């Protein structure tokens, strides 16, 4: 495909993405300065094991905030962990699923040889509220590998997130991302000031519609499947929703996404800002 044809195709795709947004009623939002969060706490190549308190403290010291993955134990405790398999200290042996294990069964594998492997969310919140209380924290709620979350488990996770946010005075500083409908419904119904985002893996339109139906804040978009530019982001804002974009690491992707002015970007790159030109995007408020 020639450069001109490729550009025309990209433009057509971008326009079609904007047109799909127009079926939702207008409810314009003002933009806010883009927040950049460190993926999995400390990034893929950070100095600490991902999804641990040490990683979170590192990531919060580098960028505007952090994203972490959260699981629930049989006791109803929220733990940081990307998948819902708990591994022994050898990182190979599977002890069991978080949902099926008591805290007492997880704790022997939480610290291995002085290295933190698993952290409790209540301990993370207790630490960050003291040193980084104004930082943005995103909780990615998922169920995979072992087994999917049950309805009661998803609702219990939402209740515990709401409780911990209130208990630690982190209203407006914690957001959630998930494809778990029951979890999102419970968060929205609780009226807790926790922005909620529907995960969009390969499409903008469906998750955006789901977000509107749920009364969620917006979508959490995996970059690179559908085109994303400032026009698409503005279209999402026009219908009253916000957009999180992940995971943006390559310099050319950082430049492109920064120019699109999404609400939140997640990255593994601690030097993210060095590829943006150093200036925050000027988002035009519409309300």
C-alpha cells in the first residue's frame, strides 16, 4: 500500500470511529490534563517486582500515579496480583487460585528470600496515603488463568474497594478498570467517588455503549487495534465519557497518544515525559 493510500485508510478508520460515537446523546465533558500511570506499579523493567508495595512506591515517585492488578482471597482480602494464580516462591509451582485460598495460605508466599511477591491492598493504601496522597491509583480487576470471578466474588471486591477508599481518605484518587460487569455495576451503585472504566480490548464502540449503560466513567482502551487521535478522544468527551489508554511504551506511540490527549495513559516507560516534548497537552474544555 502506498503512503497516500495508507494515510487515506487511516483517516477513514478514524472518521468511522468518531461516527460510531455519535449515536450516544451529547453530554460534553471538559478535558483534564493527561495523567500518566506506571503500569503494574513499577513498570515492566522497574527495579522492583511488579504489583507489589515497593513497585507502587517507586512508580508513584516517578509519574502521576500507578496501575496495579487486584485479586480477592477466600477471606475477602484484596491482594495485588496480575493473574489469579498464586505461585510459590519458585515462581513455577501454582499454590491455587486467590479466590480459593485463605490469607493464611497466601501469606507464606508473600515474601520470598526478602523479596516481596504479593502485597495486600489495604497495606498499600495505608502506605501511599502517607507519602503520595495526591497520586492517582488505578485498580485493574480481572479473573483469569485459574477461573473467572463469580458474581458474589466480584461484588465483594467492589464493596472492599469502596470500603478501603473511604477508610484511607482516597476519594477521587482511586479508579477502577474491569470487564467484570457485576464488579462495575456494584461500584457505580455504591456512589463511591471511584471513577470506573470498561475495558476495551479490540473495539471502542461496544465498551463505550456498555459504559453508558452502566453509568460508568468511560473506557480503558488497549492501544493499537482501532485508530486513536484527538478527534476520537474529543468524540468520547462529547458523549460524557473519558478514556484510559494502555500500554504505551515506544517513543513513536508515546508521541502519538500524547497528541491525542486522552484522560489517562499507562506505560512501562519511566522516562515517558521525555518523549512528549515536556509540555502537557492543552485540552479544550467544553463545559
